C-alpha cells in the first residue's frame, strides 16, 4: 500500500472540507487549522487552493475516463458494459466519497482546467450514451430514449457519494450488483 505523503494528506483534508462547506467557502486558513499547522506551511506542499481542487477533480475524471475506455473496448454485451459502468461508479465513489462531492459540486471552479474537465466529461457521457444506443440497436435494451436512460442512471450514480457514507458496512460488489439490477432490469429486454 502506498504511503500517504503530506501533499496527499492536504488534498484529502481539503476534499473533506470542500464536501462539508463547499469549495468557495473553504479558505487556506481553514485547511491549515484542520490539519493543525500554519497556513504558510501549506505552501511548502501546494501552490494554491485551485491546485488542490484540480488534483481532486481531474484525477477522478481521468480515472472515470480510463475505466470507461476499458469498458467500451471489452468484448462483452452492452448490458454487461452497463453493469461494468455501474461497478466503476461504485468503486470510485466508495474509495473517494469526498472527492466525488467536489467532482459533482465544484467542477465549475476549475478555471484553467475547466475545458479539459468538460472534454473528459463529454467523452465519458458520449461513450455511456453509445453503449445504451448500441444496446437498443441489438435489442438488449428496450427501445426508449437513450438520453433519458443515461440521465436516469447517471443521476443515481453521481449521487452515490451522499448515500455511501451513511452505510456502516458497505460491500462494493454487493452494491454494484444491486444497483445494476435496479437500474438495468428496467431497460433490459
């Protein structure tokens, strides 16, 4: 297991604060206080609050993009691809609920990385939509509006960060299986 660096500790503490208060409301002083250090000491490890936000959001967005690329190139049915997408969301969210809050709520504050983030998000959603459209064309998925199917699934998957921490004992594989049943059985033919 990788040892957490001071920079990792700063990013993890910041992501928790961003989830609790929102990116805009958190100051470097708040972060330093939460870590029990002086604000000036933070700058030995990071350049700005913006750099922290970029580190949180971009790394998660790239993880989703990488996972999606693996899924869309896999030689399985479209229903199996959708199940893998659900599992991807459960896995990433269960390992980083605080970061997912920033991804969902603070992405618009990315400044110079906003275009890159939007490119990753659009690519991800396009691939997700194509899996659904392919599933409809092969009669694996009911003939319905693919954008509504994707919206319904993504709305649930993107809000997992709110629900997962409330569960004392979470088994990611069980959750992924149960969510797949609920989200996919309604569109499965």
